[in-house]
C-alpha cells in the first residue's frame, strides 16, 4: 500500500477512526492534511466536487496545485467513479496514471489531486485482510492465552464511540479470566514477539496494539466478533 496510508504509519487513535469507518460499511476518503493529521470524509451524497475553493464538497484549500474546481466523484449504481473532464489544470491521477474522462474506483485506490494523495476506501468491497506469511508465522508461535490477551488489549479500538485507548491489565484479566499477574506475563511475551521498544508503559501498550493491527495479526473482524 502507498506508504502514506500504511497502517504502521497510523497512531492507535487513528487506527480506531479507520476501524470505526470500516465498521459503518460505507465508502469514504482518507487523507492527511499539511500538518500530518488524519482526515476521513464519508461519501454520503451520490456526487461530490473536489477542488481548492471552500465551496466544494471535498475541499483541499491548502493545496495550491489543486484547481478551484478540480474533479468530481460520482456513484454509478453500486460503484464510485472519479471524473476529470478537463476542469483541472494539473490533472487528476489514479494509482499514478492520469485520469482522462471517467474511471471506476476500487477499494484502496489512491487518488492524487495536486500534491495531495487521497485513499478511496469501500469496506463493503474489501476482501477480508489476512496476515502476510511472516506475521502468520509469528501468530502461530503465540499461545492461546497470549492471543486472547492481545485481542482483549486491542478490543477498545474496535468499539464505536470509544476513546481508542488499549484495555488496562484489569480489564484484560476480567475478559480472559486470568490473574493480573498472568496478563502481565503474557504482555511481556507479546512485547518481545512484536519487538516493541522500551517505552513508557502506556505508550508501550499502545505501540503493541498498533503493531498488531498494522500487521493484520488482529483484524477488525476479531475486535467486533
């Protein structure tokens, strides 16, 4: 995937926002503003305009390479399309290729307007994510208790309206029916398995959750199942 949108580049709170958007099952756009902040724009209307003017449905006012009215996104039946029929001065690009006329969008396509990259997401179209071979091998080495502790740690990230903070040791212990000391033992093994660096405890737990989600060792389906 485009490095800007790789899950390892997201904070736990940002991953939670993505999981919440995925859980709603509706298409959306994902981008980062000039300060690096994540923005999610739900595609609710059947047609939206993209451009630098504030009056556009999807405004990229900070990007001077974007035309005042640059392109359109339109839904045709069950599919979304991008349309650039000459309105933009610098062109619209889909996965690196310039758009001429209309192009259909598929889940995880990357659009470029001016200097801004935008990820198109359609959770309803996306196949279930699977872990790469090396992550699958690492998962196979986890014990059942470690696996259950890891899921419990990440579970708050999959709760709509939650705060994106990994579960506490006591909360994990209650869910997986282990002692708090048993949870700590599992977490130490998980920190080693995911090569989490030495960080303050809260950041270390958040980093473990981030790495598990980024590697798809824990998936959205795991957190809501």
